[in-house]
C-alpha cells in the first residue's frame, strides 16, 4: 500500500469532494489538512461558493469537471456512498486517475467501480486508524513516502 499512497501524493494538485464550511465535518477537516500541508487543493461542493479556513478562503468548484486540471489531480472523497459513486463516475470521465475514499464514503458498488476505473485507489481496511485508510491519520506518512520516492517537489 505504501506505493499506492506514494502515487496518490505524487500529483501536483488535490481536490476534496464533500468539502464543507462546518468545522465539525470531515470535509472541512480534510480540506484543512491539505491546506496545512501546503498542498495545492481545490474544494468540491455544489452548494457553497467558498470554503473558509482561518487563514484562507477557497473558491469551490461544483464537481470534478470544474477542476482546472483534473488529469493532474488526486481526489479525496468525503461523501455518502450514493454521492461518492456519482462523483467517481464524473471523475473517471474527466481523467482523474487517483482517488482516496475516506471511511464511510463507500460500499461494495463504489469499491468495485473505483478499482475498475482508477489507477490508484486508497480505501477500505488498513492504515493506522480503527476505521480504515484516512488522510487525517495516514496522510502525513504517505506524504513522507512520496517525498522520499519522488523528491521534494511533492
């Protein structure tokens, strides 16, 4: 799995589908994590024009198709399984190749679609947390692996 995470973090751009202005939601926390790592991140939220963090206001895009460079973007997903499947279908159509499905965002159908349509998929059992692979728990180690493998540009 180390290689898969390194590939995910080798992208020059990142996006968070399900980004939120609610500081109690994982969509907010995961966006803030990318921001805190100084990674280029775009929030995806069809109902909010902006997501405000304490030190930056991000303009959102409504869907993966709105990303400025989807083929250069790794996508973290923080949505319920039916919404996740729709997001993944669009992400596949626009050329995203790497996805990280946070715990609670997938079911068997979502996992089957993801594994059949993306080069890099992080999801399911594993990681350091009790609920599976999570950017908040496993992301920093993954970034370190990517930086060691691909250099300081990550």
